[in-house]
């Protein structure tokens, strides 16, 4: 048995380390770095790990990460923190390497994500997942709330004020004190602090009103409700504002020195029409031999934000800008985010620049980085850029711009083909967009899908992010990575069985090229939505991490976020590391501090996404509340024992059709096929089926939408679909030889 210098067996140290609550499964080298095992001691560490693996005291997880064996399944009375996984399901993990317990919404009681709960396992999951540790649970009690502050609607019961908390099913409402002290009236949305959580013995609980937001339905009240519900900071401290104004007042465009001058280049920005901050600009050239040069200029926010100062502290606390419908809660005050660091047309602005050179085949030949300055020649919206891309001839007066867009499209297409050749996966997930009338009220909603102009910028940002990560790895610089851990094999096998039941052959669901082929073959077919949703639910969530790991969807092990420092704090940290490396030739960093910061930024990112989803949902529900009976085409997005969930094909709203509204039949759930089947009539509702629904009921307080079924659009039978097998395209051997950087990535995987 290998011993540490102090005589303690190294195996014990490894087990103690992996038993810590904060330990996250990682590869052996990453664990050694965490434990501060030096190079001279690494062979003994590796020997200790192998001994523990042979003894069964350690096991390999996904991507050969190390973890302790799963403990015994939790019993009644187990405690854990409720969370949402990447697919939006409610889960509790019993310990860092323990089994995941899943919960249906009906089994949550009054629990919310982030709450500490007492729960019990009520049944094992069906064998469809191939996962012996997966199981279903029921919440028995809420021990503590993630936040004691919640939003709800004030009402009177027997003359006494109560608050019905939004998004919950409390039948009695929370008892509150004198509502008149805050001027609250029945029907007002209020912020309450829960002093005593409702229990079966005391179903009312007790709380106090902290703030009156205004009548439900009044303009802007829903926005305030979401901000308060998620604890989002919506004001800046005075010292941060003062520092921002000081920086803005002291910057002079004509006094910039010591930077590479890119102001003569035809640099452009392409952003949404309603964008307020512009943090990336691009320029592309091609020489007569067909070699490419891509310049990605990123706003140099770090030049105006000294580490540890008021601006930096507040940005670190927020970690991300929050983009809500009609409102942005920026990470930096607008004097920085919307002015000084924003790459506005015609203004001299400071940038960090990544130049990436490619040969005619799209292989990286060189990468270099600069602290520069630019003057944006044209600011385009995505719609304007799309018109130029689609134009067969250059518009009068825009010849140079049209030529640049043609080059950009060609290079982006080349880079995309290379990404796909190495196994990258592209899921087509649309974004909900709200429509407003002249009075600012929601007048409709629709799905927005990416067009060519969006994809051009996306490819260039991916190229810059990878270039920075490669640069850091070449110089052994620790940094915050953006990772997307590999899916658990049993989840992919479950996905494989699901698509087989759809009549879509999939030879090996654990092969990324087989998955890629499936996505390509089903594109534009009725099954596409079901396949994309099911595959997304089979994957893990992308997060920030200080540990080396892959980005599964991008098929790379070298990736970070560099391109949005105005709105993401990890990007600012990467900028600072890059600046130190450029100036000093080294950029040391504390790995433990990076790990803590990465987790904080991941948490804030999830909070921002949840807030945005909630406000979109609130506004769509308010819109549909006046349209009971209105019909929509929809797609089945989920099945459960108590009914199906369906999402509008044009209207971005998801609701439930209760099993009692599906017809006079006795339905049973087939989890492996992701279907709800009638025992007598043979009616079947399956993930991805197209149906016609009508708005049946809208509960704005509980944030629930009920559809009623008004028609079914049958899918082609499996026998017909099986005639169109999925072809798997793999990269040829010569592509591998032409791309040494790709070989390096695959070797690491």
C-alpha cells in the first residue's frame, strides 16, 4: 500500500478526498491536482487509485471520472436538496456520487428547486434506462427553503389576509399579518417572507409582507415578481456606479496608445435588432492561395474593471447579465455595458483580439492574440445580415459589405463542416419570442429559429473560444473551462431503444457519429422534434469548471468562454488570464478558487435562465387567459401516468392534457416507448406526436396551463419509417491526418 509522506496510506487520503460533500467526479489527473499531488508523487497516486479500483472501493463514472460506489438506495426519511437537471426534471442526488432520485411534479408537495427536503423512494424506475440506481421519489416535508422570500397574491378568507404563493398548490394560503400596514389590497402581488413553513399540522404557516408589487396584470408587475422571486439584483451599489462613471469620464478615444491598431479594417458587428450592448466584432480575409484569416474582436471590459474594485465585486456577485423579455439586468452599469465597453459603430473601442488562421481546408495553422483598438464600420442586425447573405448581387452602395458577408458565409460553412467531421452534435432548439402591441401588451408569441446569419457569428465565436483554450493548454495555464460532460451510457442506450420504437434504426447510441447521422436524417421530418427533445434529455448540463473535461456536444476537450465579457463573468476571468499571459509569459491561478468561482457562475447562469423562462411563461399565460377555447397545433413533449404534456408548434406554450380528458379509455404508461397507451381503444400518445389542442384552463397563480384535446394528427407507422434507415457518416482517414489539433482532442477523450 502506497503511503503519503506523513505515513498515512495514500488510498485513505484518496477515499477521504472523494467522500467530501464538495467533491465532483473527475479524472485521475484532475483529482491529483485537487489533492496537490506533485509530479514526483503521481506514480504512487496512480498506483493507489488502481488498487482502489481493483478492490471495488472506487469505480469509473462517465468519461472515466473517478467516484466512490453508489451507496445503498435512500430510505424513507432521507434528506437532500431538490434541483432541476439539464432536461428540466426534478431530482435529488443523495451524496456526491449517490443515486439520483427523480420526482414527478405531483409528488413534490410544496417543494421548490433549491429547497432541502425529506423524501422517500416510492418505486424503481423502469428497466428502460438500464440504470440500476435510478428511482422515483416523493417529498414528505420541506426542511428549509432555498429562499424564505416568495411572491404571491393577497386574498381574504373569512376576513383574514392570506397569500397564495405563485407556482405552488397550497390550498389554504399563507397567513400574513396586517396587510394594511403596507397598503396591500386583495388581488395585489406581494413579496412575503415565510416565517413558518406550512405543514400538515399547520397548513396556513405564517409570513409577513415585505413589499407590494401592484395589482396582478398591471404593467410591469410580472417583471418585478420574477425579479423578486429569483432574488435577482436590479440596482447597483453607489460605489460601483461611481467607479463606472469615473471610467467613462476619463476615457478619450483620441488618446489610446500602446495597442495594435485595427481601426482601418472593415470590422462589423451582427447582433439582434434590440441589442443594447455589442461585445463582439469580426473581420475575415482570404489570400490568393485560399488561406483564411479570422479576426474576432471582443470588448476589453477588463481595461475598465480593476480586480477587487467595486465594479468587479458586483460583477462577480451577479456573474451574468439576465435577459428578460423587454428588460436586461446587466452585469455592469450601463455606463460600461451600454457605452464605454460597447463596440458601437464609428467609435474607437478597446478590444482583446483573437486572430485565427486556417488553410484552405479549414485547419488551424496559427493563432495569435492582441490588445487592440477598432472602429466598427457597420452595425448590422441579424435580419440585415440575412438579406445580404441571400442577395444574389451586391446592393448598390454596399458592395464591400456584401463581399465581406460572402467570405464570412464561406468560412463559417467550412468551419461547420470540420466540426461535424469530428463528431459535433447540433440540436435544433427554437427560442420563444413575445410580440407586443403599441401599448406594450403581449399580442402574440412565436418560435424563433437560427438563420444563416446567426450561425455565421456562432461559428466564429466557437473558433475564438477554442483558440484561447488551446493557447492556455499549450502554456499550461489554469482557467475556467466550459464543459459538457459525456452522457451516461445507460441514458444513451435508453434513448436508442426509444428511437428504435419510433422505427428509426440506430446502430450504436453511444457513438456520436451515429447520433449525428440520426439528427441529420430526421431533420424536417415529423419525428425531428421528438428525437431532439429525447436526446437533449439524455444529456448532461453544460457548466463552468476548473477541471479538464470534454465539451460533448462540440466534440472538443479544449473550450472556454472568451467572447462575452460584458455579460458573463467567466469570460472576464479568461480575459485577465490572457492579458497576464501576453504581458508576462505566465498566468498562474489558484485552482481551488477557480473551481469555487466556476460553480458560482454556473449557479447564477441557471438562476438567470429560470427567471427568463418564468417571465415568458407568465406573459404567455396572461395572453392565453383571454383565449379559452382557442385551438393550436401542438407536439407531445412529455408523457406521465396522469396525462400528456404538449407544446405549441407556433405558440411557444406548454401545457397538460389530463388523462381524464384523453377519452373514455384506461391508459397506461409505457416508459420505454415514452408513450401513454389506451388498453381498450388502442389510442396511443407518444413523445413527438402531433396533436390539435385548445386552451381549457389557465391558472396564472399556479403558473399552469391545461389543454383539451381537439384532434390527433397520426404519425407514419413504424413500418414505413423503417424504409428510410439512418446513414452514419464518419470522417475519412485523411481528415484525421490533416487535422493534428483534432487528433489531440480525440486522444484526450
